[in-house]
């Protein structure tokens, strides 16, 4: 749960910087997030999950910039393909565009380079001095339907996302011990009436409290209560089947490239 620990360290460092004494940490967090004191204390102690959005809210409360745990500062878009990268840009916005050069706009603390949409308008645009491309994000896909697995794999590949597919929770859980994934797309109801609930709990309790998890289901009427609890307790995204490629791809892009 390295991200949970990193989040807590960032929060406590911020509170210290702002002059909040240690015994006031939990009450301060409770006030900012609108929580009970015990809930805030459990989050700081690592006993309850803390989400990326909650951390952002705390930093925004103190008017402090926050870029999360993101290891890149730019997304390069070429057609549908998205690439993570780190860029160095000139400090002063460009007045004119020079042929053969890359330019970036800045949105929500992240640079975006789209060579097909370079224009000078109301949004400042910065000349890029250097680009260091990073490896593509990798997701795990769980479904007991081979056709859906192939469809989701193609959707991911179309946007520059690597993926591994699994038909059973056992296969996925074994892989999670050896491989780090940047996100998960999980079918809710699997063979023999098994659900992916235990996989979600394992991800949140043992791996990462904020990594994106998309749940696909065609049985919402039968599992509304269970899935509702998962949304509240484990911060998941829900997509009803039949799966809509545009919705799934939008969730993946938002959570893997623009968070």
C-alpha cells in the first residue's frame, strides 16, 4: 500500500508546513473533508483508505499546488494514441508557432501536447525544449467472456494502453503478486455466481487505495446493494453492460493520463 503511505506523508508534511500541531491533524482533516473525527484519525493511521480526491481537497483547502503521485508531467496525443512523458518547456508563452517544433498547453497542472491541434488563442501555449517518453500504462482486465476480453484489449491498445487479460479471479490474484498494474477493468459476475468483490478488496487493502478500478455489470438490479457498498467503501467506477467502448475508453484516459 505504498500510495496510502505516500498520501499520508504528503498530508502530514503539508499540515506541519501550515503550522498545524500533530495532535490537531485528525480534527483538521475531519473539518476539511466533513468527516467524523474517528474516521479522519483512521485515515491518518492507515486503517482506512484515503482517496486521491480527498488528498487534492486538503491541498486545495490550503491553496497549495498538488500533482499527486504522478511520475509524468505531460500527455502527448497522436491521433488516438496517448503517451506519458516528462517535458521541459520555455517559461514564457510562445508568440508564434515555428514549424517542426512541439508546443504544449497546461491544464490542471499537466501539460498536453497535441501536434494536430496547435493554435494560439486564449490558452497560453509553451514551446517544448525536451521530451522524455515513459513506458505505456498497463491494466488488468478480468472477464469470463473471451469476446469481451478481446474487445476491451483492443480498446486499450487503440489508446496506447497495454493490458493483460484474465478469465478467473485466481489467475488475476496470482498475477497481482508479481505484476504492478496502473488500473483494473473487472467484470462483476463471473462463473459459478462468483463476483469480483474480493479482488477489489484485495486491491484496496493490499496494493493501492486510489488506483482506478472499473466494474462492468449487467446485473445491477440483482446486486445493487453490494455494488453500492463497493462504490462508497472502495471508490470504484461503474459501467453497465453492454459495455460502451467510448465510456470505458474515456474513464481509462481520464484516470491514466489526465488525473
